[in-house]
C-alpha cells in the first residue's frame, strides 16, 4: 500500500472502506483500438538498432517521475530514445531487445499496467491510477504499439533470469533498472550514440510531425505579436504565457524554456526568467517552439521592434544577421558538409564586424581566430527533432563532421549580441541583440524552410507587425 502523507487528514483505511472501494467497477477494457500510425516506423527503427548490436540485450528506459518539491513532481517527459523506438510516452517503462540465435532481436515493451481493483493500490497514493488518470492495459498497448508488452514490475526478475547475456543500457535514466544489470560504461555509451545517430535522418512520419510543430509555432508567434501591447503594459511574462497557451492548446507543451527577451535581455543567450519590462523603442527577441503531442519540437526565433519599426542602428544589425542567415540557408543542401552553413554565416558576420571596426581584420584572419565570437557567441545551428538539440550523443563523424542528407532537420540561427557593458562598441549599439532562426528540412535538391510562414526581412517584419499588432 502506498505511503500516506505524514500530516494527512486520514489515519488509515477501515476494512469496510477497503471492501467498498474494491467493488462496483465496470469493465473498461477498450477493444479494437487502432494501430498507432507511428508503429510501423518505430518497428523499422528497432530493426536498424538491432542490426548494430547482434547477440546483445539492449535496455532503453523511459524514465521516472522527478520531484519538484516535497510530493510535487515535474510533468513527466520520457527519454527521447525510448520514444523514438516505441512511440510510447509512459513513465517507469523500458524497451528491451532480447537477442535471438539468428542475430536479430525480439522486442518487448515493459509497461506499468493498469491498477487492478482487487487491492487498494488503484486509489491510494499520489501515483495511483485513480489519482493520475487511466493507463492502458497491456493488451491495449500491444494493439496500439504493435509489439509485445509485459508488466514492468517483473522486468528486474526477467533480466536476472538470464545473467550471462551481454547487456547494454541507456544510463542516467532509471537508476533502479540500471542497478539491476551489469554493464560496461563505454559499451553503454555506444548504445546512446547509436540511438542519437538513428535520429539524424527523419522518416516521413517524423517530417510530418515536424511540420505540425512548426505550424503551431508560427501561430504562437502571431499570437504574441497580436498581444504585444499587453506585454508593454505588463512584462515579458505576458509573451511567455501567450506562447505557452498556444503550445498547450495544440501540442504537449513548449519544447524548451521560451526565451522572451526584451531590451538588454536580448543579449543573454538563454534568458528564461522573462520578468523584464517590454518597452517601445527596444527589441524583443522571441525564441520558442511548440512540442507536438508526440514530442517533436520546433525551434524558431524572431527579433521584433516593439514599437513596430526598427531604429536605424537596430535595422543595421538586423540586416547583417538576415544576410548572414541567407548565406547559411543557401549552404544547406544534400552532400554539403554539416559545417558549411555555420561557416558561411559566420564569415559574413566576421566581414561586417571588421567593416564596422569592432574586430581587427582581415575577415579570414578574424574567422580563423574566432574573433567574431565576442559578438556572435554561439554556433549557427543544430539538429532538431525529439529534442531541441536533437541527436546530441551522435558520433561526431555522423553529425558535426558529417555530411547533410535528405530528411535531416536543422536550425540556421545566426545572431549578433552587443552587451550593455561592452565599451568596445559605440554606446548606441550596446544592449542590442538580434537572432533570426528557422527550421530547415534537407531535401533531395536543396532545403525547405519549414518556418517560412513567419516573415524574416526587416521590411517584412515591420509590415507583418503592422497587420497583426495594429
């Protein structure tokens, strides 16, 4: 029985109440559930993973609830590798690929089944089904996921029953499950690398989810522009809340903490406090993305003049970033080195910074020494998908030192950031931060800007704001 609160109002459960709670429940088993549309794609991904590790058991946990404070937990978000391989989003679960003699694997999804009504577990305790909501039965999950499902409470025993099987596990996700197996850290890292690498090229279903994420994000940005006057009357929090409403309405949540940075805050790369004033005459840097119900996220940034019109200095900075992004986008195409778009954008910005006299030239020397990074700070983009920085554990030769392929989705996001206390630039430049970020799908003959529904050039931004914000 689940442990009660120390200061709970009830000291126990009478036998009569226990008996009452166990009776009178309808059979709610759902029959004829359709196969999830992702299931065939997930099966193909599992087959690709299986081929990389013949003769070995692979364990990919989904993760557990994490405490926020006392008995309050954060909203659960499963490990991306687990989601990618199963399509499931449950907590305390695990995918296990058991090796077969022929070199292949049998796949089992270990899930937390429905609470039975023959004990008090279903209605006592914070994580009980009556408190947290109905879960699918194992039979229902088998129909939806298209794979064999087992009770996760027996997983440790199942693993212990065959101790001699070489095993790999994704570490740092489920401590209890990790303790139940004997593995090698280096070999486990190879499993994590493989899971990340298999997400580099998106399949047709994933590309559809990315489109949904970006389309919702475009609507979220439009919402924020439409409510900009309310943000001026309150703070950056109004922008954050406005976008979050769209994310929750059309998706699971935001894919990462929204950056709603007005004024000097736009020079802070990861500003998420979002508690500053929104003043006409300043810029608003909005970096946000909707995460779909299937957990694929967009990642888009626009920098907007709060008054609706750029000042001359703001426009000068904005135009430079826009042209740098144009150079980066032009370099996104199949067969190109992954680094090409980054180098193209950074080269353009280095040339502008030399032209303005902010760094010593020539531009090639500045780029070689990385001098532009004082003002550009970050790289020009990253892979995108289930994680906002997707495929983060993939092998370098497959990712940053690799070649672009059709089906890859990445961001192109150059920026210039002039810190408010930077004495190396004229005073009127200080406190200006500009970033423009779009989500690019590599196609057979180039790329497609999935977020093209949002204007990018300075003139287009001003015209858009005039229409939407008034």
